[in-house]
C-alpha cells in the first residue's frame, strides 16, 4: 500500500475487466497512481479478463523481462463455428454441426497442439508485418500471410465438454480448457487450429488469464479496488519473485553501481535475467551473464 500523496514505485497486479484493452488499463492506472510512468507486461485481448501486470515508476524497467515469462489461462473453446478474429468478438464466417465430434478426437487434436509447436498468430492481432500491425491490414481487407512462429504449450487440458446450440441453430460443443504456455502463444489460435483439425471449425468464446510468471490471480485487484486502495508490490519484492536472486556484498554493490562488470558465479550461467540485491535487500540491477561477467539489463540502485 502507498500513501495517497506519494507516487508508488513497483508492480500492480490488475484483474483486467472484459472490454478493456491493455492500454485502457494503463490509462486508468496513470490516473489512479498519478504518474505517466506506467506500462504493462504483455497484452491481453479486450475480450479476455484476468492477470495483467503493470509497472509504476522504476518498475517499468522490469516489464520487458517479465513479458517473456510463462502464462496460464482458463478458457472456453466453441467447436462448430469459425470467426474472423478466432474469438467471439469477430463475425461468424462458417458454422458446422459439431455434435458428432468425440472426446477421443478432441484429445488427439489437443495432443497435436501441445509441446513445442509452430503457431500462426491470428490475423487480427498486434503483430507487425513489414512495420504495419496485422489487425490494420486485416481491417483494410488486405490479403497477407503471417509466418508461423515457435511457441511452447506445456499443458493443454479439457475439463468439461458441453453440448450447446449456437444462436443460428448450429449444434456446437463447448470445451472448458486450461492452457499453460510460453510468451507469444495465442489461445484463440489454439481454438482455431483445434477446430480446423477436427473439421468443424472453432473459436474462443471466453478467456481468463490466471497467472503471469509468479504473479497469480489471487494477488490481483480490480480497477475499482485499486481506485479505493492502491496496492503496489515493491520493486525489490517483484524482482525477487520473478528472477533468480544474487546477493552481493557492499564492495561488489558499489562496483556494480559504478558500472563495473562483475564476475558472475557459474550457477547463473544461462539463467537469463538475474536480480542483484545489496546487503540491505535493496534491488540494484537486473543483469545477465555474458562471457562470465554481469551485463546490466536495467539499473535500479
């Protein structure tokens, strides 16, 4: 928590409402926190709800590194209808009876979309193709292809299969699913590809992000709750939760803050971003090992 007269410095874990873009949430937080220095780690589609990690003040330096962490989702995939956007926001482009699709076929389709896969993102996405956002090209009716990219789906499970009838009378099947995946994975593309593999089409009708790296839904607050009481995770706590921790003595802390590249212990080789703390527990920097030495990614001390 923070005094309302001071600008906080840390992470805010928001439970994003449906209908808001990630930028809408950032704009709202700028007003709540009374600072322009607010950013987010990884976007969440307007339809989706759940964990959106915001950085305020110095914590914005962590965001690019946090965006690369693993994420978890709960969602609903509708088999039997294809949409323009691969989710419920888009116009339905095809309907087909999905009532005969078996659980065995569904499980086989999900197995193909698990592990290390190549995924073509949705055309109505924020990915840039030759410098222009994909969704902008799609809205202008342009014909284009998005190259497939490697993603990792470490877990893709179906909790429930429900028979339903779509508004146009098509018998459909709704799958309640959970997904754990790498950064850059599109859940609506998984829904699209599962439906395509099963021959009936598919799209995402609901999505809730339950985790980003170490930050879970139980720590998230709604915008209304944050308006009442701004809850901020101090930047040192946030970095300690998300990255391997390296505690250094006073001499090394001084050298690091003076720009000296310290020798790094072997244990951090290949670990990616590492959070460096001084003897008092203050966050000094995010570094990564480069040729045995600490290369600064962001400096806080």
